[in-house]
């Protein structure tokens, strides 16, 4: 029954969208930022050891010896950035009254009367799109199988159809705790046909085995999925280390990668695997990157407008690298400010990092504000900005993302800290 309805809807929803093409160009652009362009893999690294995962042991093993680190890590956005769907991992509401996505004008929609309903049932969580009236009602329901995004800004949900993975049309946005059209989707349409390619999961999961080397494929070995970003995503395969440490008489073990021992460039490359924007071409099989190796052997960065104008996908690497702090110092890396193993660093603690290289007196505002500026450096020199890229357009409302600008510099309009604290005039 569900399948027949699904087929009806593919026929119905497929071609109709064409008519609205012009008006939604902007949204499509936003959508294309969200999805990596599919480009053929060059032959040099094709298939290279990407499917040989026997040296990867999983986080539970690390937990036995690095208990404190591993326990804290469980709560980080990295660990939670993809999960199997449960009532806890899905942040969107299933409560009556808050479990629907309203279209701007259902009568004018490409799918007259279109509505989305999200339901929690005994056998899972579901998104349903329904349109039409009377006896001409069309309906498609799909299960929410996978969650992408820990929910800091939002979450996008995915569903399986056999071994093929697709994106669902309704996403969650944390600002306002509401359902929105998935990024790049057109208000008033219900599209269940957007495939999820390996690039998406390469940044949001530890591993999944694709059934084809075509980067546009969405066919996977479902059982091979390791959700979340794991210790070994950044430390490399751990089997050897675990083996060594079980019988070790010494604590020195070169077989596990410690990024602190990489060159600055290789340290930043590790983070750039996922934090350098999403406009790039894969040169090697997904999941084949090993930390400590030059990223340019795995990805070709494409010029993109999203460095300064991100959607939910920022480009902290590109922006930080424009900063004088980065260019004039040899040691600044992402780890200067971030400890990826924990959460809950206060904003003030980041300003303290500035003071490892600067005196607060070297700031032109110090005369005016006195030492009050010492814990407010980032408010003025790394402001939070609302980006002008449309994440989603839903029911007439335009949704933008707020991002911390990683270009450390003097901002013309930043003579007062953004958090509302007033300058002190003696
Ligand atoms: C049987 C115990 C044991 C297990 C299991 C284990 N480790 Fe270790 N690990 C150690 C010890 C002991 C050290 C050295 C002391 C330290 O740095 O804590 C170490 C050191 C490290 C270092 C620093 C290496 C360096 O060169 O400075 C990293 C990184 C690391 N482990 C990561 C991991 C990861 C990731 C896992 C899971 C794949 C893991 N460990 C599993 C015992 C273990
Ligand atoms: C395999 C991909 C990947 C790698 C490698 C990676 N990140 Fe991330 N990072 C993500 C994703 C995805 C998110 C968004 C998590 C979410 O909220 O769903 C994220 C979020 C973050 C955040 C914001 C959340 C928080 O924990 O405060 C920081 C900061 C961060 N990453 C820093 C780093 C640094 C520093 C490195 C390098 C040492 C790094 N990341 C490496 C994928 C990655
Ligand atoms: C190049 C790596 C990369 C690719 C490809 C990528 N993402 Fe992301 N994604 C990230 C990072 C990193 C963040 C955190 C962004 C930040 O804070 O700057 C993020 C953020 C998100 C968020 C918001 C998370 C939160 O907690 O607020 C969602 C949802 C998301 N991505 C979904 C997707 C989906 C779905 C795809 C595939 C269609 C995808 N992403 C492709 C790296 C990537
Ligand atoms: C997003 C990338 C990332 C993930 C995920 C990650 N680490 Fe790390 N880890 C790093 C970086 C970067 C450093 C080096 C930090 C520095 O420069 O001081 C590091 C350092 C370490 C060290 C050495 C600490 C020291 O004091 O020298 C250990 C041990 C470690 N990590 C264990 C783990 C374990 C266990 C997990 C999983 C629970 C894990 N890491 C997950 C990036 C990561
Ligand atoms: C690793 C050392 C280091 C850290 C950490 C650091 N800086 Fe810098 N910063 C420098 C160096 C070196 C320069 C260039 C020389 C100079 O102008 O003093 C610089 C330059 C600057 C400039 C001038 C930028 C321009 O475009 O003219 C500002 C503003 C600044 N830093 C603010 C900060 C703030 C705020 C922080 C913390 C968020 C910070 N810095 C963290 C090393 C650092
Ligand atoms: C000079 C300090 C500093 C450095 C260096 C730095 N960050 Fe950040 N980063 C911050 C601050 C401050 C925030 C905001 C934290 C908050 O709001 O809790 C932040 C937030 C983030 C976020 C969350 C997204 C957002 O917009 O809030 C990500 C992802 C991130 N940083 C990644 C990186 C990566 C990758 C690097 C290296 C290229 C890096 N950062 C280097 C200070 C820094
Ligand atoms: C209220 C906003 C504000 C705060 C807070 C603030 N700054 Fe500044 N900072 C500025 C402005 C504006 C300038 C340019 C001043 C001028 O030209 O007179 C500046 C200039 C600077 C410069 C010199 C840039 C140059 O011309 O080379 C440095 C370095 C700097 N700040 C570092 C810091 C550090 C470190 C902190 C935290 C202790 C900090 N600032 C806190 C607004 C701020």
C-alpha cells in the first residue's frame, strides 16, 4: 500500500517542480552548497584500502584505558553528529500541535493542500507528506532512519529505501525549535528523491561502505555504518596501539597518531578535512584520508562563495588562514583554542587564548575600556554574524544561520562587545 502511494507520488511530484524553477534559483544555489558536487574519482587512489577497516577497533576499546577522555567525548557534537534515529536523538517535536510543517499557502502550492506531519509510532518515527483534497489525496510516508547534525543549529534526517539512502524533506531548526523545509528544498513541494552521497557521511560519520566507487552513488552496505565521528577519525586506526598497550612496559607508542606531534600544516589539514567548506572535489575514495597526510592528495578545493557567506556549513579554516595572527605566527592552529575532546568551554576562556600571544594593552580599545576587555576579545575580533545565505525558506519565513567569524581582525563596527556589555567611560 505504502509502495503504491510512493510510486504515485514520484510521478506526481517529479516533473511539477520544473515550473517553479526560476523563482527558486536562490534556494537551489543554497542547496547546492549543502551537497557536494559529484565529480569522478581519479584513478590513482581508487579503491585504495578504503574498504579495509580491519585495523579500526571502535571507541569502546579506547574507553577501557582513556576513560575520562572517552567519557567526556560522548557529549561532544562530533560524537553526536550522526546517530540512528530515536525519540532522543531526533530533536524535532512529535507533540500534537508542534509536529507539522506548514506551507506558506497550501492552495497556491505546487502540491495543493500540501502538509507535513511527523509522528512517533510503535515501529519508529515518520515523516508524512499529504496533499490534495477529498478522494484525490496523495500521501507518502517514510521512516526517519538516520539523523545528521547534533542539533546545535539544526538536524537533517535520512531514510533508507533498500540499500539506497535519501534525504527527508522536513528538517529541524533549533532556533525556534521548529520544523523547516530541508536546506535547498522548495517551499510547497515534497521531494523524497534527493540522494545522500558518501561525501555527506564522510564528514558526519566514521564510516560507511559504499557499494560503488561513483561519488554520486547512494547505495551502501547498511550494516557497515559507524555513526558519529570516532577517536580513530582523528587518531587513525588503533588496533596496533591497543595490542601494544595491553602488553606494554613503556608508555611510548608511535603506532597511534597524536596530532600534537604533526606539523602545523598537517594539524590544520586534519580539521580541514571537514571544516574547509563543502565545495570540493574528491580525488580519492571516501573515508580513505589518514590524518598526518597532506589533504590536497585527497581533495581538490574549489573556489566558492561560501567562505564568507556560509549556510550551516562554515569554513573556519579558510577564514582563520586569512588572519594576521595565523599568517604571522608559526604555531597557531585550531588546537590553540579548541579541545575537541570536551564541551562547555566558556566564551571567556577563548579570550584567554588571545592573551597567550597579545597583551590586552596592545588593543586600541584598552585605553577606553580598561582591563574589562580582557575576557571580551572574541566579542569584537571574532564576532558572531548572521550569514546572508538562505538555509531554508519555510512558510514565508527565511531562515539564516549564525556563525562565529574565524577571520580575526579589526571589524569596523566593533567598538562595543557584541554581548551588550557597554564600554566603560571613566
Ligand atoms: C590497553 C590500554 C589502552 C587502550 C585500549 C588504548 N590506549 Fe591509547 N594509550 C595508552 C597508554 C598507556 C598511553 C600512553 C600514556 C598516555 O598518553 O595516556 C596511550 C597513549 C595514547 C595517545 C597519545 C600517543 C602519543 O604519541 O602521545 C593517543 C592519541 C591514544 N593513546 C589514543 C588511543 C585511541 C584512539 C584508542 C582507541 C583506538 C586507544 N588509545 C586505546 C593505553 C591505551
Ligand atoms: C570527520 C569530520 C571532522 C573532522 C576531521 C573534524 N571535525 Fe569538527 N565538526 C565536524 C562536524 C560534522 C561538526 C558539527 C557537529 C554537529 O553539531 O553536528 C563539527 C563541529 C566542530 C566544532 C563545534 C562543536 C564543538 O565541539 O564545539 C568545533 C569547535 C570543531 N568541530 C573543531 C574541530 C577541530 C579543531 C578539528 C581538528 C582537530 C575538527 N573539528 C575535525 C566534523 C569534523
Ligand atoms: C566537508 C564536510 C561536510 C559535508 C560534505 C557535509 N557536512 Fe554538514 N557539517 C559539516 C560541519 C563541519 C558542520 C558544522 C558546521 C560549522 O559549525 O561550521 C556541519 C553542520 C551540519 C548540520 C548542522 C549541525 C548542527 O548540529 O547544527 C547539518 C544538519 C548538516 N551539516 C547536514 C549535512 C548533510 C545532510 C550533508 C550531506 C547532504 C552534509 N551536512 C554535508 C561538515 C560537512
Ligand atoms: C576531531 C578530532 C579528534 C577526535 C575525534 C579525538 N581526538 Fe584525541 N586528539 C586530537 C588532537 C587534535 C589532539 C592533539 C591536541 C593538542 O594539540 O594538544 C589529540 C590528542 C589526544 C591524546 C593525547 C593527549 C595528550 O595530552 O597528549 C589522547 C590520549 C587522545 N587524543 C585520545 C582520544 C580519544 C580516546 C578519543 C575518542 C574518545 C579522541 N582522542 C578523539 C583530535 C581528536
Ligand atoms: C599564536 C599567537 C596568537 C594568538 C593566539 C592570537 N594572535 Fe592575534 N596576532 C598574532 C600575531 C603574530 C599578529 C601579527 C603581529 C601583530 O600585529 O601584533 C596578530 C595580529 C592580530 C591583530 C591585528 C590584525 C590585523 O588584521 O591587523 C588583531 C586584531 C589580533 N591579532 C587579535 C587577536 C585576538 C582577538 C586573538 C584571540 C581571539 C588573537 N589575536 C590570538 C598572534 C596571535
Ligand atoms: C583564536 C581562537 C580560535 C581559533 C584559533 C579557532 N577557533 Fe573555532 N571558535 C572559536 C570561538 C571563540 C568559537 C565560538 C565558541 C562558542 O560560541 O562557544 C569557535 C567556534 C567554532 C566552531 C563552531 C561554529 C560556530 O560558528 O560557532 C567551529 C566548527 C570551529 N570553531 C572550528 C574551528 C577550526 C576548524 C579551527 C581551525 C581552523 C578553529 N575553529 C580555530 C575560537 C577559535
Ligand atoms: C569593544 C571591542 C573590543 C574588544 C573587547 C577588544 N578589542 Fe582589540 N580592537 C578593537 C578595535 C575597534 C581596534 C582598533 C583600535 C584602533 O584602531 O584604535 C582594536 C585593535 C586591536 C589590536 C591592534 C590591531 C592593530 O591595529 O594592529 C589588537 C592586537 C587587539 N585589538 C587585540 C585585542 C585583544 C587581545 C583583546 C582582548 C584582550 C581585544 N583586542 C579586545 C576592539 C576591541
